[in-house]
C-alpha cells in the first residue's frame, strides 16, 4: 500500500512572492523570490498555489506604475474577477480531497494584491469566496516588516 504523506494544507500567494521578476521595474525587493515566506510555508508543511499577477497579465512586464484607482476600470476588474474565480475553483477542488486553504497571502501596497488596503484582485477574491460560502484568512506582507509578518503568520496558521 502507498503511503500518502501530504499535509492537506495549502497557501494561496500573490505571484510576486514567488517571482520578483513580475514586479514593476524598480520595485523588486529580491532577485527571485521572498525566500522567508517560501521557507516559512514549506517548514509549516503547506503546499503553495501561486495566483497569476493581474498587472503582468493585463498590462505586461513593461507596464507603467498605476494606482488602484487607475487600474479600477471595468476591464481590469473583470480580468481580476476571472483570476479570482479560477483561484476559488482550485480551492474548492482541493477541499474535495480534504485539503484546506489555510491562508491567502497578498502584498500590502499593491493595487491588485494588497490585503490591508484591499487591492482589486483581493476584493474580487473576497467576494467570490463569500458567494461560495468559503472562509480563508487573508494576510498582507510588507517587505520592510517581514520578521513581524512571519510572527503574525505563525499565529494565524496555528489557529
């Protein structure tokens, strides 16, 4: 008989946490990924789902800096809603196998993936989760406070 060692825990993360190359030129905090977050998730036995970067897939790698209000048109919101729907579908599919989404990690300050300041993708994701009757905690990291964020994430996922 096969031994299945899966943890049955997943984290949904903003694209740029795993791939800093997707960030607006001049804003990458690291050369590749935010290793502290990746390491934290792995050490806590969490699988990782990387959400697509709505800004990259909408405006491209050479995009100009824009605020949430500038991105807030109907076309970009529809783009984010599609990503949110696909993300929620994945969460639902995993839950069929008793695999639980334990946390959604965004990047505060992002016009798309901010949690505290509620980026457009996060707004659409919250709405879609609510419609489906799903509850997943959200947390927004900031590069300048990663130690503090990791301590708070530890408390969040242990509950």
